[in-house]
C-alpha cells in the first residue's frame, strides 16, 4: 500500500498489492442446505500477485494492464468494479494483472480486497464488514493473517502464527478451471477436516511432512475437468529437489515445495524452458 502522484499531476494515487493465495490443503468437509460447500484449508500468500491503483474521480473507470489483463471480465462480473460499488465510491482504477484467471489463486477476490483497501485509504471510509459477495476467498485475503486456516464457506478465518517461509514454484497451464464445474464433479462431500495441531516453528521440513498427510479434495474432479493438470503434476514432481506437489484451490495452478529458494528457482527455470506456454514462477510463501 502506498501513495504516488499520477503522471506529474497532483492527483493522489493509492496503491495496493494483491498477493496470490495458495491453498496448501483443501479438505471439503460437507455441504450446506443452501448448496454451499464447507471447507477446512490452510492458506499462505505468495510474494507474487497483482497491483491495484486508485484515485478519486467523478465516475468509476477501470483500466486493465499487465500480461494477463486480456482475460479479465470487463462487465458487471468484474470483482474490482463490484468492490468499488460495495464501497459506494467512484474512482479511477488501474488493475495491473499478473496472475492467471480462474487459477485457484484467489486472484479475483484478492484484486477486489486490494481495491477495498486502497479505496478505504483514499476516501477514509471503513471497509465493509461482509466481503463474501466478493468471493469465498475474500475474507481470508482481507485478514492480513499471513497464514490462516479458513473454514465454513470461507467466512471463518483464523490466523496461524509461527509457520516457516516456504520456497515454492507455481505452475498454471493457462487453461481456466471453473470452480462450479469442479464441485459438480466432486463425489465425496463429507471428508475429514485437517489433522490437529498444525505444526509451527522454523522447521519447513516438519511442516511439509505434516502437509503430506493432508490433501486437496478437489484435485481429482479438477483433473476430470482439465486432464492437463495431471501433466502439470507429473512434470513438477520430477523436478530435482521437489518435496511435495499439490493443486491450489479448485485449480488449475499446482505448486511444488522445495528446501530452499535456489532449488525452487532452478526448477522454475527448467519448467519454463520445457513448457514455454505455461505460467511458471518461483516464489516464497510467507507466514
């Protein structure tokens, strides 16, 4: 978050970062009568993501730039515009988009929450208490928890303190995966929650070992929707030094965890060379 001057004018511009959300685990624990699924998920945030810039204006406009901006919805389904409407604010908004769309990284919700934060700082208005209209990932993106356990339909967010930083590679085959379709193919909806306790401390190896006993219950239905996800898994897991592979959210981004940043960067380089059409980035997941 920060202020700048726009194009040499005196207009105040407030910037906010929208980090990628990574579901290290995603257990589907049930389905409510209204159709929404309940989850139990451990979430950390990457040091890669999108950027939002806002300034006051008589009417709301949205300019989209960045390498993945061409895939963003431009109408009423755009979560950034919905966030501005939820704030009741008019602004000139620029979304600099780096994360792929429908990728299981919470990008749309993260962008919306970043817009809320920037508009709150710009206008002095409080952020809305209920952010679920901006997506199930919005509450965890707004929590500023670093690492968090999200339960219910996403509205129950508990900070998890003391986790180590994890070195990771994120890979997306640039094929959007529709969450509704993934859940439609889910066969078992009443699964066990996360095992307690979640290990804390500086030992990344201990956390990764615990993660091996957890799962993402949406992996199988996501692969049914887009079989290329299985190829991403098989390509990631044979990179030197990969300790764990898993899918984030409802897909199709998968991640590999590594012992250190150098090993992760080397794996990302190999993957970028062998699959130049995929979105690949080395990152750190921060607590």
